[in-house]
């Protein structure tokens, strides 16, 4: 475990540089008011937001909300709040005093470019050492006075952690929990089989479509306590877990996220086609003011950077909801331009992992853990492990021809527990948010229409259209459901969150 505390920088103190650890295991959160009178910073967002020196209610950042609507995620160091910033992977803040005021200059340099790796003849991965380091990275962060749960799937990350803990003899101290998805995406049976093989207790968590009163209360409590808004599709699954498994509250929650940054995310077959093409098609950005969110045209005009996990409402629809919305296009255009000389492996990884992976996928679990006062454990984000893999020759991590990744983990799991990741293919954590929207329509719309963020006339037009298109077929239908769900998540956060509504 790490001891978090609030640190303060006052004007006229010596300058300094702030940054998080290498792989963002502990992002650094900053309170820097607009009058630049002071700076507070901490590795704990909950401690920072609860500090008496941070005035509440917090004000929402128009720019941050614009990113949440149009991109689904706010790129660091920005956040959804005015005066609150965060430093993640590759972020730095140069702090100094200028004319008696605290000045911060933010910068970013992605630390895991493949050109910096060792050559194949300079390093041979030690599989036993990898598992030992993973076990130590996990155990060192666990509060052993509390129960421990590992979010487990059929995937490479959580299974490598499970194997590491099993070889360390921790079977009786950790319970594997897995989400039962609908249809072919379900991983719970594979997870159950592996848990039995390794000697762990196992529990299945179920999707809930029709929200009952206890589910609604759990969601409301989550929305009150969550530090940040999050638009991840799986967001609502987590508070419902606490109803099924109350022991999660205050427990150690172990998650397999955090290694894509240094293991590299290869481009998909689709990426190989669309990202080079988008270098030209994004210049038709003027139609962002006109196109509907669920139109295929909204895909055509994405910047290369926006193909790295971003998605959202069109500028036209975002402005209908929130007239002072700002366009995110200039930001993503610049980010694409800054990386124009990188190959697609570095390009995708350097955008997706510090932003989408960190502040959408992992953030949803951080939010959940913070909302129930649990201890979040991210073994793969451990600095020692990140340094080890950052040096590893790419031949052991990904294949530029087959586009497969995490080759060393595939090898370890196949040889030691018989898990063939190649045969299984990419499964991932599936959650039917569309069903939530369809089966709880009145409840969701009531939350949305009661939110003071939105222009009611524009909101009604957008929602009516999305609801209609959601009943159709194809990409447009799926996108419409997800955008409705996103508007609900943002509305619920704004209506309930303690940082915004503390006076009431």
C-alpha cells in the first residue's frame, strides 16, 4: 500500500517538477485554482476533493464536458472540473512562481516508444522472474486485514496475475470474481474452470437488465461518491456488483489493467486501413457542425487520433445539448500532427494508453473502488514491472505481421495452465448497456431531463431522434443506444455527485 497525503506548494517556494510514476499506478491529482494562489497535490483524488482547502461545490469545466460528450474521455491533464488536473503516464507539471502567482507548465512525452527497447540478443525474458515480480507487486499493495478480490476473465492479464498469486501460495487469500456476459462473449465458465485448476475460490457476478429499487439505490450511491464522471460502457455494472457481493466494500480490488502502455497495442486490420486514410478525410471537419452523431459520416471525419478509442456525439448534437460546447477537433488534430512521424504501433499506443485506457477503461474501476472506499491494486502498473517490460525486445511482446500482442504472456499461460489465448481470440468484457436503456427508459429519461447542464429544447430533439434510431439495425442503432447511455451517465453524475451538489 502507498501512503497518500496532501502536499502544498505556495508562491515564492523553489520551483519543482511533478509527475506520476512511470506506468501511472498512482496518478497525481492537482488542485490549482484560477487565481493561482496555491497548489495542492496528492495521489489520492478522494483526499484531495475532500480537503477543506478545495472549495465545494466544484465547477464543471465546459472544455472537460465537451470532451466527454464528443470523445468519451477527457485527455490529461484536463479533467471534468475547473481547477482540478491530473498527471498520468508521460505527464509533467513544471511548477514555479511568476509575479507572485503559482504557475504551471504542463507537458507530455510518452515514455514507451519501441525504438528504446533492447535488441533480441540483449535480453531473454525470465518467466519465473515475471511471475515473482507480479506476485510481489500485488501482495505489496494489499491490506491483509481486508478481503481481496481479483477481477478475472479468460484474458491474458488477469490470468497471469492469478497464476503469479497461485505460485506464491495465495489461493486462500484471494477470491476470483468474473462477470457473466450474454451470449458468446461470456467468459465466466472459462474463469470458473481456471479458478478451480489454480485452487482459488470463485464467484460469478451477473448482469441486471431491469433495475430494481436496490439496484437503483446502489447506482445513486455510486453517482454520489464517484470522483470523476466516466462514460465507459460497463460503468453501471460495477455499483450493481456491490448488491450481489457486499464484501467488495472496503476490500482490496485487484485489476489486470495497466500494461498496454509498455507492451504496445498493435493496430487492428481496420486501423491499418482507416488511420492512414483519416490523415486526409478529417479535413472535412466543417461538417462536424452539421452531421448527426449516429451517422456513418461522423466516422469518416475523425482525426487519426480519434481512431484510438475515441467516440461520441457530433459537435452539432453536443451544441444542441450544451450550447457553449467547444469543438474537440483542434485538440485531436494537433495530437495527430505531433505523432505524424511515428509508425502505427507507437502512434496508437501513445494515444490510446495514456488517454482511453487510463482515463476511460481503468478509470471506471478506480471510480468504483473510490466510491466504496476500497483499495485498488494494479499490479501491471507497478514501476518495477513497467521498467522490466519497457526494456524487453519487441519480439517477445508483439508481432508486426500477425498483429498479436502480449506474446510472452500467451506463452506463459499456454505452457503453465493450458490456456490457449490464440484459440480463444479476443473476448473482452461485454456489457449490454443498450438493454439497460431499453428496459429502464422512463427512469433514465427522467434523470436526463432533470439535469440542468442541458438545453431542454435541444435535448428533446436529440433524445427523440436517438431513441427512434436505437430501434433500427446496424451501427447507427448501436451508436444511438450508447450515446443515450452516455447522456444518462453524465446527467446522473451532475445531478447527484457530492463535489457538485455538496451544498444541497
